[in-house]
C-alpha cells in the first residue's frame, strides 16, 4: 500500500513512536529519501505528530553482508570459470555529483561481501542496471558487462545487490531480459543469485537495527 493509506492505519493505531525502516540497504535521495519525505509530507498533511525515528541505511551491516555471502555461496559452490556480477539499480551521474551517497555505499557493500567470501582470485565486478533516458548514468552498465563476459565464455552469475526482494527488476530484467542478452551473445551458463527475501541473517540485520535504533550509527 502507498504511504497515504498506511498513515491512516497508523493514526488509528495511535502509537507512541514510529520507526521508518527502509528496505533500501543503500541510501539515495531517489529511493529511501523520497519514501521518507513522502511519509513525512503525508503526516504533516494529516496533522499527525508523533515521535519518529529513521534508519537511513545499512550497507555494511555484518548480518546483511553475511546474508549476501550465504546466498552467493549457494550458487557458486563447485562452479568453474564464472564471473560474479553485482548489479545495482543505476542513477543519473548528476545525482552522484550533487552528493548522493548511493554509489559509494553500494561499493562499500560489494567490497565487504567480496572480503567475506575470501575466494582467491575471485573474478567479480560491480555494474548498474535499468538505465533509461538521455542522461549519462553511472556505470559500467550491467548489459555491457554481460555481453563482454558472454562473448568470453564465462559462466555469468548475477547478484542483485541493491534489491532485497524479488520484483520486476529481478524477475523480469535479470531473469528474462538479461538472460536472453547473455544467450544471444554466446552464453549457455547463466545463474542468478536470489534476493535476500527472508534470509535469516537479513532478518537478523533488520531486527538488530530496529531493536538497537537508539545506538544506531553508520
């Protein structure tokens, strides 16, 4: 449901405090920022005032990193000659130049995951998907990376690094469109790592952040 409907339910519940917990691990003005703003604007419109806390992001949380490690290992165990591609939703380059922390935080997430995997000579790269419009977007683009590695005969393993649930940009873009792109360029081995969903380490990440919100620091 949209925030406008949820605010009405929360007003009826009459809580002592509201905690906003983004399901965006990395913070961007275009994602968690706009969602939090929408919530605050609707609360203002409805004259709803209550103590409100916000978790902005958790790109390097230990349990979040462990959850990704678990899901990746499930897929790459016993694989040979694979390319691990961490794919995040892209943003226009101008957003980053204005100070948006998203790209830096995504990089921190990926670096921590690679460190935790501790695989010697791991062949990996971070790329960005869902580019639209004429503006220059941050890169490299996931489709370009897929084409290059498909032509090089790599087993492609895709990790959705900025999404925690399955939706159109995993089930359609990664599983159907990018798989076809890979196959059209000679790849016959294509694996997609699951979004975190209800991974128990991810649940622990959210739980610890919520319970320890007063001590929360990034």
